[in-house]
C-alpha cells in the first residue's frame, strides 16, 4: 500500500494541473469554459476525472491510516492488513458513491 499511496500522491500533482486548467477556463470566459467542459465530459475526460477522484480519496484514507499509525495504534500485522483492505475498499466505494451522486444529480 505504501507504493500505491505514493503513486496516488504523484497522480494528484498531475490532477491539480486539470484543476488549474478548469479554473483558467472559468476565468477566461464562456468559450474557453465550453472547450474545457467538452473535454472533461468526454468519455476519456470522465475516466480521468473518476481516476483523479479515486486517487484523491485513496490518498486521503491512506493519510488517515498514517495519522492513526503515528499514535502507535494498528501496527500489528492483522490490523495493518485490515487498514490496507479498508483503504482500497473505502476509496472505491466512496468514489462510486460520489460519482453516482453526480450522475444522478443528487
């Protein structure tokens, strides 16, 4: 899980470029925004955005795991494996719930 945590951190750096592009498009006017929106709403754009969301949530839960470990709790082998599984399952479930809410307009 350590390498995945680092990889998601690096992916978040790349994803922040997308956030900056979106903010610049919003600030530049309707034509620029429409262009960026069409890219983000394409199937490739949605895959990238969903992947960015998963990376963000996975990195967040991994950070919480590390915060808990800093207190000395959960360092046994069974607890570490439970945290690893929880990080993976939690990030996937939260990503799916978030995007279902977006797609369903909730």
